[in-house]
């Protein structure tokens, strides 16, 4: 699995209220992201903010990320949407 797949599993778990699994998957995503492109590291950071319920910071970083990587808009919508 790559960092993005772990992020998606983390936000799905958070959306179900399964904090332990969300944090475990987020930790795995963070480990994988250490050696990946900045794009993936930012997505992992956005997911961490979403899971931590820091909506304002998540929204700001999502906005900046989408400006630079517009093709990630659907992915980021999924990351934010799953954790609600």
C-alpha cells in the first residue's frame, strides 16, 4: 500500500468513529510519505488535520494544494468528505 491508500483508510475509519484505526492508518501513511514526493506528504498532512478536526488549517492547506495540484481536487474532496 502507498501513503494515499493509507490516508483513505484512515479517513474512512475516522468517519466511522474508529479513532484507533484512523490513527494507526495515518501513522502508516506518514511513514510511507517520508520518502515520497511533496504532493503525497501534503495529502497526508491534510488528512492528519481532518482527523484532528482542525478544519480551518485543513481547508487552507487543501486550497494551497489544489492550486498547485488541481488534479487532486477529487481526492481531497474524498479525504475531507470521508471524515465527516
